[in-house]
């Protein structure tokens, strides 16, 4: 299988998983837990705060992964080199998740 197709499939799977998880958090379907979400002592101790902050997390996650999904398809069809494509997508996700963390910290 061509490297570019493998990278494309990998980022599509990552994006779809991020979209799915983002929706679950956005819709407040994931209760306070020790495994996923924006976990701090405060959010784990206060269910109302947990759902408020993680709803913000979910909205941001959803948006970031929709952008990543679209960008993945565009880069594949534009014929961008595999290494460049992987670097662009990895950078988008890295910066995106740092921005999400900052947004969540400011929310409480």
C-alpha cells in the first residue's frame, strides 16, 4: 500500500474518532471519570463543572477534527508529499489540542 494512502487512512481514522468523542463530550454523555476528558481535581469533584468544561472541550474537539478530516482529504487529492502531509496534519492536531487545553483552563 502506498505510504500516502496509509497516512491518509490513519488521519481519517484519528479524525473520525475525534469527531465521535467530541460529540459525546459536547452532548454531555461522558460522566466524570479518570480516563478521558478534561480531568482536574476541580472538574472531577464537581459534576456541573465537569459537564460545562467538557462540553467546551467537545465543541473544540469536534471542530478541530472536522478541519483535520477535510485537510486530510484535500492534501491527499492535492498530491502533497507524504512527509509534508504528515507534518502538516500532526502540527494542526498538536497546536489544536494545546489550544483546546488552554480554552478549557480558562473556562473554570
